[in-house]
């Protein structure tokens, strides 16, 4: 999408998060560094009202509780009523029965704009074999492009499979994004921050496929730029966040590595 980063900085979309308590500060910061405005409101008594002011809603089940699930459903139904895009990050789905049941309930009861997960999480949501250890995918997934396409088609959503090379599908076309750096996987929270990034980008566009492609690509480019400044995980995280705040639409156009694979 042309000039989407400039549009974000101009419009300053409010992104409402109901997310996990491990990476909540990272999610807030990256939203701000892109040019958006973060809000983290979890109380079921206020989430619907908060959604009314938002441009996107991010739901992340990393540290879910019964109360947070209730809040997610209330907020999600309000977002659906208002036409506000929901980004769903099914962190660790498949690790426990409760977590899996919650993820499937969210998919049944809400219209999701973008589903983002690792290979194991996306495979499980698509009804296929997947293995998750804690919140990390393990094993091999040779047909992940087809799996992403199947889930996207079934849910009428855009699906992002994060990995060394990211896969994105709208249920019809499938794309591969090759931008990124291995150091990103050594920093806790990069997956959650990608969810926030998707919220920011989808918050300024009604074309969620284009916004998602731009978001994932820009995120990967920032990771590449950071690797030129730092090589150790802690310093790399700082360099990565700095790269996010510095990234331009010109960087995105010049350095993107995106190809249609299906």
C-alpha cells in the first residue's frame, strides 16, 4: 500500500490491546514507535466503550484468564458491530485444552480480520497436526502455505504464519515475505509486537491483505536494519525498536522481498 507509514503517522490510529502481561510494554511501545496510539484496557466493564474510540483491536491469549476471555469477547463483538478490524494472536494454542478451546471459541464468535501465529498454532487452528511446546512451534511443516490458505478461506480472514520466511494468505492468494533476521527469534515478544504492528497498519486501511503485507514486510526490514547495529539479543532489541521508529515508506518500497507463491 502506497505511503502507509506516512498515513499511520498522520492519522495516529488508536490500537486497543487485550494482550498478555509478559510483553504488554513492548506492544505499547512498538505501537507508539510506528506512529499509532496504544491503549491496554482489560476490564470487562469498559472494553466495549474503549473499542468505540479505537481503529483496531488486538486480542492475544498469551496469559489468558477466564476474565480476560470474557473481556475479549465483549470487546470483539463491539468491534464487529462498528466495523473495526480485530487482530487475533492465538499464542500457545494446542499447548493446553483450555487455551485451544478459547482460541476456537474466539474464532466461532467473532469475525477476525487477521489471524497471526507460528506454524504450529496456525496448523492446529486449521484442524491439522501441529505441535507447540509452551508457546513455540516445534516440528516440520512442509505444507504450511496450503494450511494458511485453508484457514484463511475457512475463517474469511487474512492469515499470517510467522517464521524465518513469513507466509500470508487471504484464502485465495498466498505470499511469502523473506525480510527479517534470525536475531528476531532470540528476543521475547517479537511475535506479540508483530500483532501490534498489524493492528497499527490495519487501523489505517480497509484492505487488510495489503495492510498485512506492508506490516509484515516493514517489520522484517526493521529487523534487518537492526542487525547492522547490534549482534546480541538485548542490544538488538533496542536497535530493532529504533529501526521501527526510523523506517520510511521509501525503505519499504526499496527493500521489500515479497513474492506470490500460490
